[in-house]
């Protein structure tokens, strides 16, 4: 194992480990930097309150400050870090509930989408959702899983026929990079997707909404203030 790099009192464990080839093909340098830092924050290797200096991160990762600056902006939009005026960016502290607030917003909008979709879902649409969930279950790398997951969720929201809702969810997901980042087994996500599909098949909007909200919030429960 490569020895961890250290700068400014922070130890960075292989921030950009060699990702699968398919992952590299779809990601810019700022994407890679953002993903690497996000993994460190979610795993606890970068603790709440840790100061992140653009130059330090750029030097450690062998990139210019520009992709680091772009990654910092993305992570701040997602609620992972905050930038103090004239100071370094800081990993959100436990008292900063922005990450969980983001999850609450997603849960509210996406559960509404599932509830509305239950009114218009067809047997063909159910078949599409089942096929997309199988693609997710058979994913062999992170990028493939993210693509399948996004297609699954947005196929549901497309069923609502609401361009306003779709626009809001597209905007929200864009702030999350390639999609929400959660730390749970793939099998658990697939199982919860099955619950959503079953509720939609029965045209039960309330159950579809509840299953969607639970699917989102359970993945972020550790962030709850």
C-alpha cells in the first residue's frame, strides 16, 4: 500500500486511487478531485472542521489549482464543505446540517414525483423500471451504477408529465455531480427500488412516496443533526 501523503496536518490516503477505466472516460479532473475528497469526507478520513487549502490539495493530487477550485465549488454546493471569507475551505462540522437538509429537499421533491407517477404508470413503464433496476444490480463499477440509478429515478419522474418538477430535479441532481453519493450496499438500493416499483405497480401513490422518501433519508440518516 502506498504511504499516505500528508500536508497541513491532514493525512490523505490515496485521494485519487486508480478508478476503473470506464470511470475515467466520463470524468474531468475536477470530477476526480471532487469524488476523491467526497470519499474521504464520507469515510471520516477527513474529519469535520478539517481545513482544506486549494494549493495543498492541488500539489498532493498533481493537478493545477483550477480543477481543485471547481471541485471545492461543487462540494460546497452539495454541503460537504463551507468556505470561510479569506480563509481555507472547511469540512462541515456536525452542527452544520446542510448535508441532511439537502437530503430532506430531495426526499420531499422525489417522493412527490413518485406519488404523481403512480397516477400515470403503465405496465410497460413498470417493465422499464424493472429492467433499469436489473442494470443497477448487475453494475460492476461506480460510474455504471450511477448512470443506471439516475435513469431509474428519472424514468419515474418523467411519468409525471411535469416539466417543472423535472427541471427542479435535474437542477438538484446536477449540484450532486453524477448523482447522490451514499454509503450503503448496492443490494440495499436495489431492494428499496423494488419496494418503489411494487407501490407504483399497485398505483399506490402514498406508498410510492413513503418508499422513495425512506430510500433517500435512510442513506443519509447518519448526517441527521
